[in-house]
C-alpha cells in the first residue's frame, strides 16, 4: 500500500488508537507512519508520552495535525517484559491505554508494534473474546505473487484443537471476503501431504470438520510449498507451525531482494542488465514486499487489534492502519460474531 492518506469508501470516519511508543523505531517511525495516512476518513489517536510524540509530529506535514490526537500514557511495556504481568501491572502503558480506547468506545481498533505477547494479552483482557468463540487466531496477509494469501494462525496459539482450526478457517474466510474482496475464498488446511489421510490426529479431525462445514469453500489439505503459490486463498494451521513458517517466508523474501540487488552491482554488465530490468524488478519486489500488507490481525476479539513487527517502518505502520480502517468500515467484528453464532446454531 502506498503512503497516501486513507480515503473511505463510505465517507465515514474511522478512529484507530495507535501505540506510539511500541516498536524498535518508536516514536518517530510510528508517528510518521500515522501522519502519512491520517485523513478526514481516518483519525488516529497517538497514545504515549506527549512530549516525544510532539517532537515526532514536528517532522510531519503540519496538515496531519487536524486528523491526529495525542492520548497521554505514562508507561511503556518493553520487549523483554513478561507479557501478562506487564499488562496487569502497567495499566497506564501506551499499549494498555490504546486497547482501553477501543473497549470504552472511543476508537474502532488498536495497532501496535510493541511486545507481541503483551499486545495479545492486552487485547484479550480489554476487548474480550467474541461470545461463543473458543480461541482467537492471529491472521497475516502474505503478499504472494498473483494475489494475497491469508495465513492463520501465525502465533496466538501454539497448541490447538480441531474445533479451533475450524473457527480460524471461518474467521479468516470472512476477513478475505470482506476486507480483501476475495469472492468465495477457498480454504486449505496445512499438512504434510495433499491426501485427506495425511497428517496427525489434529489435522485429520480438523479436515473432517472443515469438509463437513456448510460455511466454508474447503479445498482440502495443502503443503508448505502451496502457501506462496496461490493454491488457496486461506491457509489454516496451528500457531507454532504458522509462526515458524511466516518468519521463514519473510526472511526468505528479504534475502532474495537483497541478493538480487547485490547481483545487479557485481560487474559493469550486471549494472547494465539491472538498469534494463529496473521496472520489472520493481514489480517483482512489490509482489513479495511484506510491507504491502503489514501486521497480523487478531481475529476473535470484540474489537480490531493489529500486531506489527517490532522493526516496522513508517510504511508498515501506515499499511496496518489502512487495513484496520478498511476492516472497521466493513463491519468485520460484527460479521465474525454473526458467523460464530451461526456455527453454534448449526451444532
């Protein structure tokens, strides 16, 4: 997504609370990312130390000040702190205050590049689970070549049961359909083989539940290599497998871009070739750019919660804020609640 102000499709204004102190490069990169996308359609609450946020805003276009507001928080949760303990003891931290803005109705969603465990804990404690849902899932949007692929769970639950995977599949399908405009999204279950008999007991039972579900367009099992080949629109797995897979894919994408750049500078002829291929290489880089759909989305809590990488750039923060605003416009939380209720009724 380009660094341009957010424009609503419905002319409604969305309010997102941003943890301005969360991230390796906070508050500057976080605040400047917010400033780049703030608009009449998207108001951003910058939560944190007022003086530091003001210093960062001084570097931005003055026009953005009409669409941002500083919400003071006196504490910050560090990356080295135990998540649940930090959330319970640091109640005036920028992360907890940002979540509280959502739970108390002053914001539609929260975005943070801070301590991932603390973000999940704060969202669970303040926003609560959707009624009837067993487990929320963390959903990432992968910038695969032809169209984005939804990958869930990428880290919220290291151990799961088959019913949890069924819930993840349903929530990610709604996200794909309503936020990314994917019509009748296909769902694949990550396994060690395509055949329905492949996998451990968890995968076998989850496969049966998904195949029997009237709510899903279930493709069947997919393998690791299928994730980036657009075989399906949604890939479902447990949080341990998903987190390892996601980090491997992100590192591989960065390494490929890095090595292509180095190869293009190794000799005079390589530089000429690089210049001739500059446009095509730019398209290629964009197709695997993890900043295009930055952040992972905690689906299953009663409010939008977006988890960004700790090393997020201003572009990444801006992209996450835009997706959060779009999800709010599309009434994502209400649609998730409706699907979970329908699943319960069907049982």
